[in-house]
C-alpha cells in the first residue's frame, strides 16, 4: 500500500466539477498545455519554416525570447500558481482571471508573429500583463499567508518579467550590441527560480517515492547557491563578466555536489526521478560552463555563448520541465505517480534533442542533419506529452476525492 498526495483547488468541493471548471481550477492546467504546445510549435517554426517569422521580433532573437519567456517562463508560472495554493492554503488565480491570463499569453504569441509596430507593441502589452498578473497573484497569497520562505518567488517572477520588457524594448530600439547581456540576465533569473524550486522538490519527490531513501535537503548550501545567483545577476547588470563568472561558477559547483549527494544511483529505475536528477546536473554543468565563458576561457567548443545557453536551456530547463509537467500533473489530478512508457520515451527524446543540438554547434557537414534530428526529437517529445496529458488536464480529477478544505488529502492505493 503506497501513499499518494493529491492536490486540488482550494475551497469546498460540494459538486462534481465540469470539464471547464476543472480546466480553470489551477494554473498548471491551461499553462502546462500552453507552454508545452508552444515548445512544439515554436521549434517547428524556427527550424522548418523560419521564413514565416516576419514580425518586429524575428530571427534568432524571436527564438531566444520565445524559448525563455514564452516556454520556460510560462511553465514556471503554471507550477508556481499551483504550488503556492498548497503552500499558502489560498488559490492565487482560477476561473475567469486564469482564463484571461492564458488569453493574454496567447495574444502575445500571435502578435509577435505578425509584422508591424502595432502588433509588436500589442504583443509587448499582453506579455508584460501576463508577467505582472502572475507576480501579483503570487504576492497576494504568499504575503497573506506570511509564507516567508517563499517571499523571493513573486519577486523573481516580477524580475523575470522586467527583463522580458527590457529585452523587448531593446529589440525595438535595434540595440543588438547589448541584447545578449539582457538575455543572459533573464536566464539567470530563471536559473534562480529553477534552483529555488528544484532544490526543494527533487529530494522531496525522491524520498516519498523510494522507501528508506534518505537524502539531504541542502537548505544551507541552497541559500549560498541563491546568494551566488543573486550576486551574478547584480554583476551582470553592472556589466562585470569576470565577477559574474565567479558567482555562476559557485552556483554551478554547488548544484553538481548537491545532485551527487542525492544518491542518483538509487533512482535510476524510476523515470519520474532520474529525469529530474539529470536536469539538475545539466543545470549545474551549464552554470560552470557559463563561468568559463564569462571569464574569457573559451576553447573551441565554448567560443559561442550558444554552447552554455543550450546546456542550461535544453539540458537544464527543458529536461526539468518535461519531468515536472509529468510528475506534478499526475499528482495534482489524482493519478498514480508512475510515468508511462510514452512519457519515458519523451524524456529520452528531449535528452536526444539536447545532445544533437549541442553537437550541431560544432561546424561540420553534419550540422544541418543534427539540427533536424534535434528538432524532430524535440517536437515528438512534446507531442507525446500533449497526446497523453491534454485529456488529463482538461478533465476533473480522476479520484474526485477532495478534502473538506480542498488542498491536501492523502489517498491510499492498494
């Protein structure tokens, strides 16, 4: 007999939920679908039909923006608006406000694809609105509950949105000489959010899944890690890459040590766990590689910033995302915490996409085939997720076993 944790929307559940009320009950439902669908669509456009990218935000900067803010950032907001309901006892956003939040995200995606200044500013308006509403929703419930250990999260989301705005304004001004530095700072804010979440939930998931497994939570080293990230961001704003290198290197080394001490050999047979461990390792590795880059130590493989960016973005963020959107969606919809073969295949495919994309960064006759392999593996991975989880995310909970308060209810499954 194993114990699962089911998480449902706050409030009493007196009546059977409809599909629509279930769909708009917590942030993860619409935003997981939106983010993963856009991961598929945006790469399809970028690799196979780049000629359609005719908006003011176009080319490589469109790709960079959509991957960081429209994909990774959206999944983060979906997770945080859901997890904060559990942490605080109050749902930050649901129903019509949640529908409007998702709508603003969709308008921004469409607007950035259409040529013309008016469409660009429309996309910017809705994009900034999405970030502001998300941050405000988190502030409201976290401050109300006086959840001090989570005070940093809404600020981090707000800062991520601010860097989004700065990035877009810089694109409009055509200041491409400084655009990369703003993108790097945006990545570091997302790294801070990812480390803050993953360092808590990965060991928690592992100890609940594997009986008798005891691993450290790394509370103190996690604090040092976040301070290092904050310092790296500070020196990034001051355009001091050598100082950035020191602190991102510290954060990366801490991450690698943490994941080693989480006893990875113990989770190799559990897909829902090894995918998160692998992502955390890639995140640490990417930070270490970025430290070399910022310090000016750039062997042939590190000449381009795309190298460390893809290790962090694909190996760290994206592998973490495909694992988290599976595990949390299962738990929050009352399904057994077990990855299907299709989902395990999706994990492997994102890993294949990461390796192929990194290999394609080295100029050779195989560059184009490797890019197409990376794109195809990526698209297939997220197509698998959508195929399996769209029905789950748009239906009421499988168990309908809500607690009176509507948040946490242990369920026993024989």
